[in-house]
C-alpha cells in the first residue's frame, strides 16, 4: 500500500493509530479526518475542518530507518 516510500509516521494522539506516509496529500488528510470522525466522534470535527484542525490531533514523526531492534544476533 505504501510501497516502501513512507518517510513519516502520523500518530493519532488519542489512540494507537499509526499511518505511514511519504507526504501528506489530500488523501492522507482525508483519511486522518475520517479517522477522527469515526473513532473520536466527540471531537465534533466539522466536515469543512481545516488541515490545521485535523493535524492538531496527530503527531507527525520522521520515520527512523534504524527503528529495528538493535539486538540482531
Ligand atoms: Zn485515533
């Protein structure tokens, strides 16, 4: 789905959701907003929510290529 080009992890601040993305496009922003509406409906995110309103509920972290467990023996 993300064909190995993901460079960021988008993490929901309110649950364990993680999305791996290479950049945030309309599709990713829509998926994030959709997540908030379906899983956290009490946030009352408006249909016309600005990107900033959606991002407010997520953390964006650079994906660490060295994230694998160090003890590979
Ligand atoms: Zn969530």
